[in-house]
């Protein structure tokens, strides 16, 4: 899936739909996307979605930043 193709936008919209449902229920402060492809698609399209006051994290970036912090110590 190309991160800017129609399938990628569909994946990003699916994530936004899930985040919207969770935000509306008041059940979540953050979401971690565990799939590299879906994370990339969401990052490419997140500007299209309203701010839902939920932090959406890319698991790859979380892992890299955590590893960098551990390596710095």
C-alpha cells in the first residue's frame, strides 16, 4: 500500500473513526498504532481529520525514541 494512495487514505480514515468512537465514549487519552503501514498512512493523512483531543502515537517512533533514551544513559 502506497502511503498516499486510496487504500492508505482508507486505513487512515478507519483509524480516525476508531479514535472518534473512543474519544466520544471518553475512554481514551492516547492510542498506539502498532502496524507500520497503518501508522504511515495515518501520519500522511492526519491533517484531514479534526483534533479529537486524543494523542495518536506511531509505535515505531515510540520504540526509536525509547531506544535512543536508553542509549543516552
